[in-house]
C-alpha cells in the first residue's frame, strides 16, 4: 500500500495550476459610524495587513428603515463611496445581505413568510443593481443556524433562493455564497441542514448561482482548541463538497470568519491576553493553511476562495465582560495596533508564496 507521504508527493506532481488564497477582514459599517474618513482609514489598515477583501454587512435595515418603498439616500451614497474607496486601495468587497428592518421582521412574525421573502428579494435586487457588478462575492444572510437567528429552518432555503433571484435580476452570474456557524453547539446541526437546504434549492431552481459554502469556526474561543478538534468542521465540509451524492458537490469553499477573542477584565489579564491572541494567530493560521492546501490537493472540482478574519476593531478595550468585544486586530480607538497585527501580516505575506493546487 502506498504510504501517505508518497500519495501526497504523487498528488503534487499532478497538481492543478496554483491559485492565490485571498484574505478578508470583517468590518461593520457601524464600527466606523458610516463615516467616509473613518472607513477609508479602516480600508487602509486592511490593505496594510495584506488582505485583498473586506467583508461587510450591507444592512437591509439601514437601506430601508421606514418601509418597502423608502430608500435611505444617505446609506446608498455611503456604500457607493465605500465600494469606490475600497477599489482604489485594491480591496474588493464581500457584500453581506442581512439584518432586516423591523417592518420586515413584523411581516415574518405575522406568518406572512411570502411577503417577507418578496421584500428580501426586492432588497437583494436593489443591492445587485447598485453594487453587484463591483463586488467580488455576495453572501446571502449570515449564520442562519445561529440560535439567535429568527428564520425557521424550514424557510432558510427559500431565503437563500430569494436573495439569489434578486441579485440575478441585475448581475447575470453573481458569485453567491451562504455561511453556517460550525462552532460548539451548532456543530452537529449545520451539516444536515446544509444538505436539506440545497437539495430543495437544486430541485426548485437548478440554475441558481449559490456555488460557495462557507463556515465560521473559532477554535479556542467559541469551540474546542484545535488540538481537540477545533478545525474538524472544515474536514466535514470538505467531505461534503467531494461527495458526488451531495447537493453541494463541486461547490467552492470559504472560511468567512475565524479569530481569537482576548480575555477581558481584569486589566492585567487583558494586557497579557494580547500576547495570547498574537500567539494564537501565529500557531493556528499556518495550521489552517495546511488544511486548505490539503483540500486543494484532494479536490477535483472545488476551490478555497478566502479566509476571513474577524474583525478589524475591538468594540471595547478592557471595560466589558463580553468576548464579542475583543476579537479586534486594533483597539477600540481604531488606531492602535494589537500584537496580533504583526503576526497576521507575517502569515499573510508568507502565504502568498504558497501554491494551492
């Protein structure tokens, strides 16, 4: 029997042409207060990291806060500038279509699911018309299996399809994707949910353009450390994409979110945990790259598109007892680099020399 290292060497000999793995950084428009100068500074910080993508919510609630027929001109203008300024810096967009306004949630809560989905499709169509040709990827919803999400599991496939139909009204072949939370208590549920959703989508509309499945995985923060299987959800996704019987066979993959939250109070822990965060990135990102490289060697039809780092800015700095506040690569003053920035920049720079078959 051929040993593992010999199989790997043989695979390398017949590898597909190399491609570049891109890096994304998550940035919420609310973090920069929908302010153009702050947004440009954030995009410059992302570009200096070596990332070529920024992943941002184009919040439905910001575009249509008052109702289905009223659009916020200020929000439309802000994102016009956002897309243009990012492009000028060599950074492309992952546009997330999410966060409904209250009037839309009211439709859903009143059991008018069709009305909600029609409104979501119209919003997606508008985003496609305004920005679709200038963004690289479009993500439909965000973490639909998260326990905080209000969309019923039975409605999710219709939600994805509504967004895809909307964007396709303006863009013939958008690069659409969906993402699942694959951490901890969510881990057991996302894989069967993925199969069921795309079996329904494929049966209802075979010409859909949702051809990328992404995961959010946070070893050592929201899930087990990698030494105890924190990255295992990626292997489960990779097997699904390689399974000819799976409705997502041959789809591309992405990791939309990963990162490490610093510890919070007391202040002495907070200072020390900056070093722990930097060490996590130095240790885990090379391991992640090896997993992705193995994926490309073994997959005949799929590619890995990007890794998304969550997120650019802390929400607070050692004041709030909330892990969500401390994933940032910069402190909440939006100027001060954390120790992790140097570690991440080093890994991104070294990864550009790697070949992903």
